[in-house]
């Protein structure tokens, strides 16, 4: 009996320890995330304020990295995605960046001043794409989109921001070096397409059918849709449908056979991603 009591007491202590252990909190709230696809990858615009280091840590925790932009097409896709994310610009401003609004990308020169690398997972390694200040040069022909920057103003600007608004030395869409302890929104990039909702998702009060589709895709929806973007598997936008022009069907007759993604953006600034097959 004493042995049984001892075992029960031990089990109780273990269980109490388990249930009293602190739960690890998520580094972001999914309600504050806007997702889009480009070139076989998923990107997330996170509308929560973090300094560059914490933003990179959250990106890694979620299985990605702060976005790395390697050519003009990707620049256009990321900037378009950020513009469509419903950001209130005044919520993500950098005072040292000419008072403009920014989101974090994955570049920095924290290790060596003027040596700009893509380091979106913050492991201090990555491809160098720029050397020097605004009079410097790209490295190895790699892409850059600086304004009249970087200038390391006040000797403390070591992280890369994508501007959402104009500033004295550049315009919206260009890059600026800004203080890494600014707390800004940020963009996470994933090397693959993230999993998507099933065509019938009770949590979203949305049913999409039939799937695969031949001609018309029916939408049974109980939420107010702002816009639907149809992209192919590479992330190329095929068509967009405004909520004001949306009926209960999407005409898919002009689509070639293959996999497509519906990025559905709601009036309440949430979004969903659905995968459908065209026969």
C-alpha cells in the first residue's frame, strides 16, 4: 500500500508539474498576418511592431526568415503585397528614417559597417549584396533598391527597411537603412508554399465547390469579401475580383488546367488562402 501511495504521489507531482508549466506563447497573432504567394513561395506581412532582431527571431520560429529581395519582379511582388495588407502607415514609422513608414526586410550591416548582407534568420551569415554607403556599389551584381541611401545617419542605422511612404532621400518602395531598434511591421518569407485551407472551411464560414472545377466555382460565404485574387502555382496573378463585383460564382472557363490559389481578403482585414484544381 505504501508503495502504491508513493507511486500515486509521484505521478501527481509530475502531472502538477506538467500542467503548471508555462505555455510558450506565439510570437505573432495570426489575425494580424496578411499572406500572399509569389514564385512558389509564401510571404507574410506581420502587422505587429517588433525591432529587427525580434522580428527575425519570430520569422525563424515560424519556419521562415525576414524577406530577401533578389530581383525587380520580387521587389514588385513584395511591395504590392505590403500595399494590399491594410497597413495603417502611422503605426509603423521610423523617426530616423525621415519620418516615413517602413516594414523590416532581412538585410543588415550589423557585423561590419557598410557590408550589407541578407541575414533574415539573424545568424550573422548571408550573401553580401552591397558594399559601402550611398556612394557604394552592389556586390556580385546582386539586386538592390536603395533610395539615396544607405547613410548610417548618427552612426546607428544597421537594418534594412522597405519604405511605405516617401522620405527626403527616397520614395515609397525603395530601401533605407534605419535604426534596428525601431519597432516596425515586418515581412516573413518561406521557401515553400504554406499549407492552405480546404475548400470547405467552417471556421471561415466559407464553402468553395466543386473542386476540381471545370467552368464555374461556387462560393457560399457568410463573411463580407473585399477582394479575391486568383494566382497560379508560381504566384503570378491571373485575375482579381472586387467584392462589389462578386457574385456567388467565379468564372474559371478561361483558366488552363492546373493548380490555382484564391487569396480571399475580407472587409474585416483578415484573409484566407485556398487551393483549387482546374480540370
